[in-house]
C-alpha cells in the first residue's frame, strides 16, 4: 500500500509538470509570446506530441502491476477502434512525414465497436505505433489492418523496420527491456516501458498481443480483443 501511495504522488507531480510544459508550448505555437515561423511551429508541435505521449504514459504507470489489478481501473464504454487508430496516426504524423514513411490503414468493411477503456487502449496502440515509426527507416512502410473475426476484433501493425533479434524475442514485453540493435535506429532513447504497458492494458481487457519479426526485415504486432466483455 505504501508503494502505491508513493507511486500515486510521484505520478501526480510528474503530470503536473508535464501539463505546465504542455500549456506553455500551446501558448508558444499560438503566438501568445510573439509570432513564430513555420519551422519553429513544426518543432514546437513535435515537442507537444512527445509531451502528450509522456502524459499518457504517466497515466498508465499505476496500472503496471498486472492485468488483474489493471481491470479495476478500466472505464469501459462502447467505442469504435477505427477512430482510436486514426488519432494514433495523427499523433505520429510529424515523424511519419519527416521520415517519408508510407503508411496505409486498411479499414474494415463494416463499423467495428467494442466495450473498451478508450484512453488506455489508445495508449497501447500509440505505444506499438510509436515503435513502428521510431524503428522504421527513411522511406519505409507501415501498414495497419483492422478487421472483425468472430467475437473478436483484430488489429495488425506491420512495419519494415529494424526487426527484433531472435535471441531477444522472449523479452520483448518485459519491463524496461531495450533491444541490442535499438541504438542503431533513429530515436533509440525510449523508456523500455511501451510494450510492457501495452501488453498489460490489452490483457486487462482479456485480449491477447503477440508478434512476428525478422531482423532487418521488419515486425508485425497483432492485437485481439473481445467485442463484448
């Protein structure tokens, strides 16, 4: 209990600082402190994107002790996953354009809705897409597939990135794990928590996450979530 309280205080302080930075950046990009040119706006918007991701990460840290505990914090409502994916793509749009990545979103033929905690599922998808963008090289490709399969919805995020070393695949969802080939990629400065948190959130929804990967070829992450739980 003591650790939970200490964590809650730490997250609260962290979010307070991040929120202050967020509003300062928003004021800058809006020109409240004077006119900014397009290149400056681009840099500020990129900083806002990273700041928002850190705020979402802070929100999820209290749920990192496993799916059973995570279930208690879910606020599930009927929502469409297509919109969540679109928001995740938009959040990473600056990096995607900078790296000239070709991103395709293969949408379902029918509208798919499920009972999900929209905020937490958004974090999980953003974390996976963040890795795909970060570790895909200049001019690479990312394809996102969403479909309904029986009583589940299935999401696939495929990239042409650096891939995962065979010997390290068993550790991919471990807390703070960083691959040995990560420093070779642009932006290899992550926390090592992204996939750990994503797995925790998905399993709290009674879903599954797994992947296939080959070094220097790319990775594909799969998510399966029940439509009704």
